[in-house]
C-alpha cells in the first residue's frame, strides 16, 4: 500500500506523547505541528492541513482520554476519526440504470478505469455494462479500450474515425440501449483548455449522466485541489477514483481533491490490469494507512469500562505463548463486554485466531460455551486458574458440583483451553500474523519467549 510515508510521519508525531500521563499543552502543540508537516509533505493543501490539525489540536486539548486509554492511543484515535471524517462515508452505488461519465486530466487512468469499473460491475452485480469511447483526441483510444476488455463480454462502442465526441456519445447511447450501465470515457489534456471545457460540458449535457467520476492519479500533488475544482464546476463531480495506489505515491493530493469537491472516493486502482480495482471504504483505508488493522473498529465497539491497556496487555500475553486459564477467562470477559462473537470476528483481520471461516451455527455455539465456562471458572481457585494442569479428576468433580455443571462440562473447558493454547503457539510461529499483531499493537517486538 502506498502512503507509507504519511503513516510513518503520523506515527512519529503521535509518538511524541508516548509515555506521557497527561496532555500538556506544549506536547500537544509539538504533535500538531509535526502532524501538519506530515500532511503537507503528503501533498495535502495548506488550508486543509491547517484546518485538520487545528481540529485535532482542539480536541486533544478538550477531550480527556477514557480511563485506561493511553494518551498516544487517544491521539491516534482522534486523528483516525478526523481523517475518516475528511474522506466522508463510503458511497454505495447500485449499478442499475446508470450513465457514468469519466473525467480527468490526460494520463490519470480514465480509460483503464473505465474498463476496470465495467468489469467490476459486470462481475459483482451481474449487470449488462457497455462502454463508450468518446476520446477523439488521443489516437488509438478506442483500440486501447477494446484491448483492455478483449476477454470481457462488455460491449465497447466507438467510432475511431469520428472527430466529434458529442456525436459519438449520442450515437453510442442509442446503440447500447439495453445495457443497465453505460460508462463514457472522455478525453483529457495536460490541463483543461477552453476547447476541452466546451467539449466536456456538451458531452455532459448529451450524456445526462447520473454519475460523474473524477479520475485522479495518486501521484498528483498540491495541484489536485484546483484541478478537482475545475472539473467540479464543469460537470459536478459525484465520485472520485484514485489510481496508481500501487506505486510510490503519497496520495495526499487525492485526499485534497475529495475535500475540495466533497465527492467521496468510490474505487481505488492499484495496478495496470483490468482486475486491479478495489472498492473504497474510508474507515478501512485510514486504519490501514495508520497501520491500525481493524482493531480500531474493535476498540470502538467496546464500552467505557473496557480497559484498553488491559486488552493490549492480554493480547501481548496471548502472543507470548504463556496462556493460563486466567488469561482465557479475561479474554472471555472482554469478549462478553465487547459484544457478540459475531461482532468481534467481523473486526479482526481475516484468519486471525483461525475464526474467519466459522459458520454462524459454530459462532452461536461458541457464545453459549463462553457463558458456561464462566460459571465453571467462578468455582475454581486462583491457583487452579493459573495452573490448569493441576486439574485432575478429584478437583474436576468438586468444580462441577460447585458450579452446578457436570464433569463433562469442566473437561470441555479444559479441552478448549488446550486448543486455544495450541492455537496461540501456532500464531507465535506465524511470521505474517506476528507482524500484523505488532503493527496493531504498535510495539517494536513482542516478547515471544515461551517460558
Ligand atoms: N500502476 C498503475 N498504472 C495505471 C493504473 N491506472 C492506469 N494506469 C496506467 O496509466 C497509464 C495511463 O492510463 P490511461 O487509462 O490511458 O489514462 P487516461 O489518459 O486518463 O485515459 C497507462 O499506462 C495505464 O496502464 C493503476 O491503478 N496502476
Ligand atoms: Mg484515455
């Protein structure tokens, strides 16, 4: 993922607060100053960087972290919410009865993205899609589009020898009549000159498009805002598409474009191939950008009384391979505080804890076992919870009686503990998982001594 630079700069800005118990004004000023520099370096425009950091500064000064939440985590959460707010909520587009006009400067990826979106909607929504090539300025535009879609049933309309783009659009719309969705690719230049403006607004009138997507290369810097404004004035941009996020781009420019038009990012392009398209979701995008995984969503689900430091400590312990019944108990207690297993699973990175592919019946079953296990553990001594290996038949009988369950239930709990413990050991050996956990917890290295 691109935007690594911004991420590192934000992390180091927030790092200025680490270890601090209280937010003193000076530290907060330092943080926001460093944050503003980071945003500017990522090509945010000056005004946006200023507004964003001022909001963050104000909130840092006014809002106390919840009890148990570290100051730097609190700051990170504020930055996260403000960035997500800047990008706006994800836009859900149902590709039905739509005419989409693709606009943008030359070389931004309009033609490529036209093909990508056509294929995306065809594959994911099963609708009939047609594309119209209305770029009469770039030689070979029609062939380019045909080539991109050569393995696809998407219909490509074009008149390679026609010089009047408006005419092509008019003919094209008539020709592809039965398609659910029509996407129109247009011309772009290095900058928008008078002739091109005129052509584009005439096309827009004839097309009467339901969506106007601005295609913008992630590498475009400070200029992105004004460019976006020009297209917005011309056609009324309804969605933004950021391309070339697979490159080394910093991407802040694209974020500026969004802030200028208010048109949310709908898709991002991350490669030259037709399938290199991703649906955009601002919260996931920003948490990935900040290296938070989806743990942010998880923490947000937590009620006030969930101790975040405790959660992090526990996760670190789990990763260490030392795993007592008490740990499992705390884990369960937290899970039950946070909410249903379903909710938790949907916020964990795929495959974490090997739960990604649980059926809903399995999930329901897990929830009822959790309740029972809790009752059983309430009948154990602290020592037994710390050293579950002590639990032989006599103790098992006592615990069963004390908790109003039977021995089978107690043994099931011990089996669960054994399985979880094995899973934790497995995770410890999984380098990819370790890296993921490390970045979620924002720690340099986990103590992986098995003890
Ligand atoms: N790496 C990468 N290249 C892209 C992406 N989108 C487009 N391109 C390339 O950028 C160049 C210009 O794209 P094109 O669709 O012709 O831009 P247009 O002039 O706006 O129509 C082409 O070489 C594309 O292959 C992307 O998401 N990632
Ligand atoms: Mg093109």
